[in-house]
């Protein structure tokens, strides 16, 4: 079957004076931590020149243990495809249903084996990703390790794509924001040849609307046009895979005749199979068939009710109430009526007190729209599962010229603080699902832009769900990155992205969330509480991912000192990380690594020499003093790290605010740090003197 979801140590002498404060912007003198190797220069680490692409370290037969995750620059992040993946399950022997154009399908495997890359060109929803997984699982034995590639780039390019051995990757290039460069097709030919030598493969998913033009011509020899599989065969396979072979006989019933004749897409057939599997018995078949048709007949009846007996004003009033009820299905009656009145106002009909009081009563308006009440809540027919969603889809489908008005209306109701938050949440939930179904970017952009203040939480929830959507999530994740790549994004958008990255989506896909969070940190003041909280939450749930990402960013800063944007993003992220106990513990543990330690020391030193970061840095160092001064297990190690940080004399004036109390007493902890720092610096000078 095919399902298309389109769907990561010391002694010292007393020091009685401190050097003067260095001028702003003066370079910090280098003092390598004791026993630490020198930092890499010229962008090289362990003899490997660092690039802006993702590089991998393999472990085991199918394992990619680590990859470099850069804040800036083109990269393609690999996301493992697991056996629990719905498309992966659907690609298994005994369950997979091939496309209807079987000749093209049979040619696909040979082309992938020959070229190392293949383009599956088909509309979304036709089962392209299931087909891609099936190809990769059967192209070689043993099959390669399977990955989706989540690209972060300004435009498609083969440069950041992985080339390691034993990989089978899927890259979705549907819905391109702009046409690729002229060399993409030619470069893909060369990339595929390189992959083939390494027994690796790449399957590209594209749509006919995107994959055309001069640049795509070199890929024509390995471009395959796919159709959906036979819908009835797909539903049958799904029944048997779920041990409900007894229901196969249902498919002979007359209720399904029109469906089999239309032979719908893989996505639609999977939806039908899912509803039939959940049915309690055959008596539900007619309702399921109606639901499968998106309740089109029922919606038309609702929208045209009383057309013959009522005038245009009554017809419009009824339609508006139907739409408002669908948008707020299960919401308070007053919210539904408010939404209906607001749309009427936007359509130019006055709704002042006289108009309202001379109009039909609330009960009559709801009855005309066939909306029932349960206490203070209003519902469309609850026996017709999916009817409210179908009404909204119908509205967007049938009135395409009014999308902007409809978006402003719906989002405006959600943003209205006189509407209860639980009702506003019903709206944002309905809207993100509509956006995902229709691939409507403007709806999500509107949620992000117009839901502010206390209502921003609703935008966070909606975009979090949308970012994790199997098919539409790629666009949402790209928008989050684009907003943070802007030179001066609004504070609302920055805070929105931070909250999304710190929430459930960030925990589920930490590699993707961390790059966006790191970029967002560059737009916030040093020591921002929201950034601190975000890094704390991810550190609690995904400490390894946070450690690897921040260490990579520190490496990049060392190799690209002229990149001020990267410097600001990385230092902001690093300070936020060490501003929580969990982040502090992670960084202190990492100082045991002889390669990571110099980068950590240098990050602190850069922060101490950054004017607008000093106050926040002093606050965190004071917190370290309070936390570790009486800690018998870690005090010595912390003092050792701090001594490395303050070894350069130009940084020691910063100890004034930490070392001396208001009563002019010198704190023993910081005196010990100062003595050790001075001795360490003197020792390094003696070693370097010929």
C-alpha cells in the first residue's frame, strides 16, 4: 500500500592589584587552558577543514551517530526513517501496492540502480514517499539506512547533500519557493554517480508543476512519472495488514461503486480505509461514504436552505452562520453569533443595535443554519463526523477570490480578547488543519503575525502542530528559519519562534529546532529569560543534541571570526545555556573534553569582552559562586575552569564586581580563581619565552 504523508588542579601566590579595564573592542589575550591543545586555526579541526554542510560519522551497519549542525550556511539534516513510520509500514512486502502505471514503476528500480538518483514526479497525495521508501528498501541487499533530508538553504543545491556510503535518502523538492539554479540538474547527475560508487542512493520527490524547464532537462533520463495505486487494492491491502480481512467483502457494496470508478488518490484511499477500519459495523458504511465525499451534498443543502422562500439577505445570514458554526464547532453560542456578525460587517452590512434587535433571534439564526445547542455550546451535526471541517474546505474551495477576507475574518475572531480563549483555540485548530490540507501558507503567516500578547500562545500551539505535520511541516519549519534569518524581525515573531523551539516540536526534532533557536538568540539581549528557558527545556529533554549543537557553533565561531552574525548568535546561545543549572552542568562536563574545553573557555572570554553582555555574564558567574563555593565535589573543577577564563590580564578587571563585597571583603572563592589565573598566565608566558 502507498500512503503519502509528504509526509532530530592548582597552587598560587597572592595578587594585590588588578590591571585596568581594557578598551571596548580590544582583543582578548590568548591563554590556552592548562593541558589543552591549541585551538584549530584556518577552519580546520583534527586535520579536517570545516565546511558549511552536514558531515557524518558512522557507527555500526546503519548508524549515523553524529553530524555537524551549523547555524548558518546550506545544509541538509538527515532524519532517520524508522520502522514505525506509516509510509515505511506501507512499503512492506505483502502490503505495498504499486502505482497504476506499472511500466514506469518497474523502470524506476533499474534507473535508481543505474544513476544513483531518481526523481519521482507526481502530485502530492499519490503515494510518492511510500514508493520512494519501497525503492530504497529493494534497490540493494542489504538495504541502505533510510533518511529523509530536511534541507536548510537559500535555494536547492547538491553541495550539502550527504555522500557517505550505505545511505538511502529522500529529498522532497515539491512546492519550490523559487526556480532552482541552472546547474541543479547537471549537478544531480554527477552527484548520483558519486553516490552509486558509495552504494548510496537519493530519491527526489517533485511535482509536475515544479520539475520542468531547462535546468531540469539533464534529469529526464531518471525522472519517473507516477500515478496513485489502485484505490480498491490499497484499501484491501490495508484491511489485511490490520487483520480485518473479513471486511474486504464490504468493498463489493453498491455504496462504493462511484468511489472505485473515480479511483481516488492514495491519500484519499488511505483515509477511507482508516474510517472503515474504525467502523463498528456495516451500518456505518453510508455515513462513511458521505464523509469520504467531504459531505459535499450536505454542505450544499446547508448553504442553500430556504433559498426559495427567503431573500438574499436571509440566505447570506444563514450561510454566514453556517460558516461561523464550522469555525467554532463546539464553541459558545455567543462566540458563533459574534463571528457571524463580524463577517456580515466585513461584507458591508451594518450590525448596529437597531440592525441586531430587528434581525432574527439567536435561536432562529442557529436553527436556520441547522446548528444545535448543548447547554451554552453550539454544534453542527455531531453524527456527521468531519462535517465542520468539510464546511470550511468547501468555503475555501468555492470562493477562491475571497481568501484574504476570510483569513482576516477568522484570525480576527481568534485575536479578539472578548472571545473566550477556549473558543479562540477552536478557531486556530481549525485554521492550521485547513492550512495543512490546502498548503495555504497565508493562513499560517496570518496566525503568526496577528495573534499577539496573551493570544500568542494560540499561534505557538497551531504552528507547533503544523511544524510537525508530515506533509506541510517542511514549509512551516522553513518559515520559522526565514523569519529568524531576517535582519530585524519583530520581537513578537522572535518570541514566537523561541516558544515553538522550546516546546514539543523542539523535543521531537531537536536538530531542526536548535538551529532556529540559535538564530533567534542572536536577536534577543544577552541574558534573555525567554532564551534561557528555551535552552533549559531542551537541555532537560535532549542534552546530547544541545551539547553537540553548541559545541559545533563554538567551533564555527573559532574558524569564522569575521562572521559577526554567527558570533552574536553563538554567544547568545552559549550564555543562555550556562544560565540554567542543567546547562551549566552540561558545559562543565564538556570541559573534560580536551578539544571542547578551549572553545568553552574562549566563549566565556569573548562574552567578557562584549560590552552589552558583561552584566548578564557577571550575573551568571555570581550564580556559579553561590552554587559551587561550598560544593566539595565540584568546587575545585569550577575554580580550574574560571582560572582559565580569567588568565588573560585584560579580563581580570571583571573580577572586581565578583570578588569584593559591599563591605569591602574579598571573597575566598574568587581570590582563589584570581591567584590561579595569574599563576597560569605567568607559566604560559615563561613557556613561550625563547
